[in-house]
C-alpha cells in the first residue's frame, strides 16, 4: 500500500486500518521489517523511533457527591466480620444479611445490586483505599489525586489552576486546586490524537446537575489535549449526527484553511502581546488545527453514513431498563443515557475518549437504605450494559472504563460525612485483572482500611486515617498502563514520575 | 498560561522602586500611563496615607510606602461571556436583520451561554469545538448582502469597525495577505470577516490598542456595554486622562446595555436563569436590571419589596411569603439553592452577599450556643477526644453553629420555594437527615418552638425573619465590600480565586468613595468608583501588558 492510498481512505476506514496495524505492531513475533513498514504507514512517510500506538478506547466516569459502593461490592472484612448493620450512626449501611451475599471469587462479595456484574468480574478491579480527598468542605473536590496526582492548593511552576475550563458557581464545593498532572481523559485524548491526527476530538459530557459542583478535566501543559465539552444531550447529539450536512459545502468549509491560517497569525500577535507562554501558543495552534479539519469536513464529516448519535426508542428502553432514577442527577441526563451515548460513540469508533459526569445529591449524616441501593445500581446497571455492548462489538480487550468517586468517598458508617473511609475507582476492561483489592475490617463500630500490598493482598494493619493509603499517583499510572499510553509521557510530570504501577490490577 | 514578567510580580510590589521594573518592559506610553495613574493615586490618597486606619493606604496591605493591589493575570485564554460576544456583534452590525444571528442563538450552549434552569453553566473557554461552532455560526453575518454592500470595497473600514481602534502594521499585513489571495472580492470579505470576528482580540475583552488608557477603556466598554469604544470615545481617551474615563463610565452605566450586563452578572453569580413550567429563574436577574436602570441603591437586591417581570415592570413575587427580601424571596433563589437543612440557601446568601464562607469570624457571626443545636451538629471532637479539623466530618459545631443561624431564616420555605406558615423545622424520621415534613427542611435548633420560628440572629443582631436579616446584611461593611468584589469579578472577568484575593483595603476604599458620592450607592456608583480606581487600573494594566 502506498502512503497516498492510506491518505485517501475515509476517516472511518483509516481508523479501522490503523487499529489493525497498531495491533499488529504489538505482536511479538511479527517480522521487524514488516513492523517498520506498518509504522511507516501509521506515522507518515517516515517512521519515528518510537511507535505511535493508539491507546485503548477510554470511558471515564466521574461520580460526585461521594458515591458509596457498599451495596455493590462489600469489602471481605465487612462481608465476614462481626458487624452491626443499619442506616444510622456507626452502623454499616448494608441492608442484606451477610450470608445472603454472593461470594464470587477474587474477594468479591456481592449484594443484590452487584449481581448483574457477575459475568464480568474477571475484568473488573475495585480499589477503595486510595489517599483521601482534600476538598475544603467535607472533602468535596472536582479533581482527586487519583485523577490528577499532586493536585492541591499550591501554585508553582507548571502548576496551573485546574478549574478554569469547568465553570461552577461556587468554588468551595470543588476546591481551588492547582496541578501539573493531566486528568485521564485529557492525556488520553492527547496521546490518541498524536498517534492519529485523523481522529475526532474526544468528548466530555458535563453532566453534573448542580451549578455549584463540577468535575475538573485538566490538560496541564499538553497542548490541544482538551476534549470537547458538551453541556446538554441535544448539543452532543447535534455534533454527532450526519443529518443537515448534505448540500453544497458552506463557505466556512471552502475557506477553512485560509480562515484558520489567518486566525493563527492574528492570534499569535495577540498572544505575544499579552505575553502568554509557549504552551498557550501551542495549545491554541493545536486547537486551530482541529478546527480546520472539522470545518473542512463536509457531508458526513467523518461519521458513518446516516449516523445518529441520539438513542432510538429501543436503545433508550434498553439503557433505561432497571436503572433507579433517584437523586438529582437526571436533571441533565441520567447515567444510563450518558452511558448509552458514550457506548454508541465508542462502538462505532467515532471517538476514542469519552468522559462522563454524574451526581446523586449530597447526603451527609445518616444515609437511608434506598440511597445505598440506588447508588450501587446506578453504577452496576449501566456498567454491565456497557461491558455487554463492548464485548458484542469485539472491542472489550481494547477498552478501559474507569469509574471514579471524584469528590472522595465515605466511611463504612451510615452516618458518614465524606473525606474519610474510602476513595478510589473501579477499573474495567479486557486487560484488567478482576478483584476487590484491599479490605475494610472492624472492631465494633470502628472501621479500619487496609490497602493492598504489592501483591494485591490487603495489608494486615488497617488504618482509620489517611496514612498508609494507596497513593493516587499509583492508581493513575496503573490506568495509564492499562490504556496502553505512552509511558514516558505519563512519567514526565513532577507528581507522576515516581508512581508505581499496581501490577496486580492488570493482566499480564 | 501567560508569562508575566511583571504582572504577577508587579502586583506584589512592595516598594516604589518596583516601578522601575516597569520601565524595562513598558513602552513609553504605558509607562506614562502608569505614572499618571500612580500620581493620581498618591494625590487622591495622600490625605490618609500611612495612617493605619481602616481604608487607609497602609491598610491596603502593601506596607507603608506603596500599595499592594490584587492579582489579576491571564492563566489561560478566556473570552467574553457569550451574551457579551453576541451583543457586541449585534451592536456592531445593527443594520443586519435579526435572523443573521439565529445560528449563534441556536448554538448558544456550545458557545458558552447559560441556562441554570437546565443546569447549564456559563463557559468562557475558547476551545476547538467552540471556535468551530463560532465560525460556523457567524457565517450568515459574514455572507450577508448588507455586509457585502457596505464593506466589499472597504476592507480596511471593516477591520477598523471590528477592532474599534486604529489599524496596526499587523492588521495591514492581514489585509494585504487577503487581498493577494485568490477569490472574488466578496469571498475575500467573507474570509476577512470570519477571521477578524473569530480572532482573540474580538472575542475577548483585551484590546491591542497602543494607548493603555484606550486599551483599558475598550476592555470596560466590552464588558459594560458590549461594544468597542466608539471613535469619539477612543479619541477622548487617547488624548485624555482618568477623568475622561470616569466620564465615560458615567455614560456607560446609564446605558440600557449596561443594565442587561447587570442582569447577566446577577444571573451568573446567583446561578439563576431560564424558566421552567414551575419556576421563573429570571426574576433575580430582572430585578437587578431594574434596580440598575432606575439607579436605585444596590442594597435593593436584598431589600426590594417587589419583583420585576420580563418587561421590567414591578410585580409581586412568587413565594407567597408575607414579606419580600429582594432576590432572596424568589422561587428562583429558593429552588436554585434548595437542600437539606437549608444549607445551600444559607451558604449562597453569605457567599454572594457577604463574600463569607463557613466558618467565618465569630466576631461577625456569633455562634449559636452548643446546647441549642441538634446533636448531630453539636459534636466537635473525634471519638478519641481530639479536635476534628474542619472538613473531615468531625468539626461540625464550628461551622453549623453559624450555618444554623442563617439556615433558620429559610425554615418556612419548602423545596419548591413556597412559603409555608405552618412549617415546624422538625426532622421527618422517615427521611434522610435534614428533611422535614411536606418538602420542608429541618432546623438546626433543638427546641421545637425555636425550630419552627423564622427568628434568628444575623451578624450579632436579632431578626424576625429573612426581610429583617436582609436589612441587617445591607447595613454591614461586608455587604458593600462584597458588592464591589463581585462587580469587579464580573466586569473585569476575574476568576473566583483572583476575586477572592482582592485586597480588602482596596474594597473598603472603593466603598468609601462610592458612599461619598452617594450614601446609598447604586450599581453605577460602585462600578464607576471601582473601575476608575487607580489601583484597579494598575492591576489590570499589569495584566494587559
């Protein structure tokens, strides 16, 4: 194949082809000459020293209002310990008796709400003993160390405000944090676009229902890393629909190259005049390159013919089925709808990066049974359907889903106020090694959190505070590895360079 | 991010010698501007320089010899609020039919507009998707016959109108490059139009005008009245001084566009806008617009005994409460900040109108005694007897002893914003903590009579209800300082953190000046005194460079 042939491929075909080539280059016994030829096509006319392999597909789900997964995965120590169950005070918020929990292997003890995930447990890793959140009010924050290692209140060289691109009406519920480490979807989007410049930009669905809260999606110093943010379902659907694209090319499309080149020149003068640094320049230029490509697209604009992102009636019924529409998160879109849209984007290979946001409503003090059950099912129900769909599409081994309790978690106590007890994530994907890692034990109504050791087994001595936790950077780096990212880039940030990879969460 | 050879460090100047650094970086005109502003400042402030009294020079925090001003720096490319951007286009091309702007309106949320009734926050990010959609959306403008008829033979005139300043060498280069390219005259105009209207200079508030005073004036004109300086205004500032700027500010703050900007400011800051079948979330913004138009005291945002409809006519408010308290007694505020224990309402009241978060200084808000507070908030210690730090869930009393006093004012307003005279403030045992009966919320107070009563204590004074509380708040220094802070934040396009770090001495000085001008300052008074204050100009000019 000549490079020109590749260039002439439709974007979808090109991506399919690139995907196949990427996988081939990973095959250990592939002849090196052939590998180089593949890389030449992958990378352009001249192969670079480092292969630009596409990362896996990535769906990042951010849950706010300190979601609790007690009714999804019961920590082994709680499932088997001498506990007091109930929904007030220091009781464990577990409605079911311990003997009714299903022991599903790999330290999974499943209440009713977790059952739907049983077929997929080999590919689901749960870690809830990461370092705690540090938001100014009950730990609520828009960042989290697991998503942006080293984030905190101090600015400094390379440490910029995380919150500027994700507006909210009250900073105190999110934390006026600074960081140098990009959040997962942003670095993933960056690496994907670097590996294949024909890719569409990733997507962030700004799904948090309350104006006071948000989730930070932060690019650090990675130019052009920001995925596109959408604040409503209709805008997202409009952006990924082929309808209305027919007819003669509009003027902005015909002149897209001149327009964006001239804007680049004019804006360069502006940025120079106001002394923006090199990163702001390169970020703006990257964004403009993307603009040019998108304006130049006519007709289907890189989308499959007649593609409609909007869920059909049958699709809506499927995704909505058995999802508890409780809490406040549905004022924009329930997580079932967001999950349906994200899955459709990924399984149709429209984008490789999707980040979602969903909240419940902030409940402190005694939490009722229905809250525990709803929060668990609001995760397990869409997650199981996403996994089913990704398996059906044949891309499960090429996908990672990360679900973060973005503003921290709660303790085992029903009456828990946040920024204590748990903080962590669920990783799911064909390359994820399933298991509940770490543990929670109790002595009466005191609870102790045991991080996993290097082998993945819980350490003997648990803690009630924030010491002896899994560093957020370690989970972040593990996710990078699972996503098949450029690890030299992943280690290039001051707060990630010393991170460990939690091998026990990954299949070899 | 913007590198700031002296903007950030400049803002921390602690000695007059720091001004020497400006020479290194500034063009002569800018230096002259700064010098004039500085002299004006010293002239204005010499009467109370170094006295150490409240509002005095030294109380601004910069030591005894020079002012410390607030930090205002660009940390990423942010553009004008969506409505300012569109209004700017509408003002610029007022000869176009309204339909030319329809595509902008259709794409408004991707372009950054807000509608809090749909949980859509405003965004001023200039990202790939926003730029793309903006260029698409201005196409009807750029290829309209009206634009072609007017400017096909006058590209230079078009560009001057767009930027509202004299053209620079770089602008001439742009015109030459387009002229030398292929395409018809109309196509070239289309390209010029698309480029200039999508350039950062047009979509942001910062101007590349040579004169710092013109650049500063242009920035203010963009934010206050959604347009560039007119040529007359530009000439006035080019050859004028700070007093000419004040004159322009007086004119602008009487302009209908300013009242719309005031409305948007309140919408954005109070997070209330849009409409549902049940709630008109536009009421607070409309009240602000009316108060601004009528040049009434800014305190009426909290004390007005009326609401205002979309035609800016006074109407009764919608909560059915027996009293009114400005924006507070609207369903928009009540529903927009609803939540258990009325914490959201109390928190927003303090954050928006006193710029205070919990815990606040007890000399401002004396705490409710521990024995009067329900058990869950009376706790302040860990099980092992050590004090719990705030934020980890144990230091409840520290915050809630103050929270509770403010939350009590809302005890008779249900989740839908309706006033319920029979509210008890009692916890419903069947619901989660903080929820009372009939969609009402639980009081912080133990005693059932106290829990059912709206009476409380605000800033150390007993009040019978939210109306009296509002009257206490607007008499406080905190309210006026905060009003200046919030208007500076909006009209100078500062982020939360920048605004929160504005020196309180500066705020006090502005309030003092506004009250000298008018004992009951209007928004116009606050804005004129704020934006013409030498230290504010110095801060922003630091950023401009």
